[in-house]
């Protein structure tokens, strides 16, 4: 079973389920906040979400 992350696509204006295999964990900004980055399965736009950790 593959885990899925729910992320908002700005272009589609809807939440999309993105598989963990398509996600990249990264850090952002001066505070080094953790985030997930991936691609929308419908339109291919980059989706982004801040996470704890």
C-alpha cells in the first residue's frame, strides 16, 4: 500500500492526493522550515506544503 499526501493545487483549485514516491522533502527560508514538494497528477503544476519536523 502506498501512502498519500493531500496537497492543494493552486492551478486546479482543489486538494489532490499525491503519492509519497512523487514527493521531495526540502527546507525553505532562513528558518529552514521543512516542506514537501511534488507535482499535481492532473496538471503537472508544482505543489508545496509546509510540514512539522
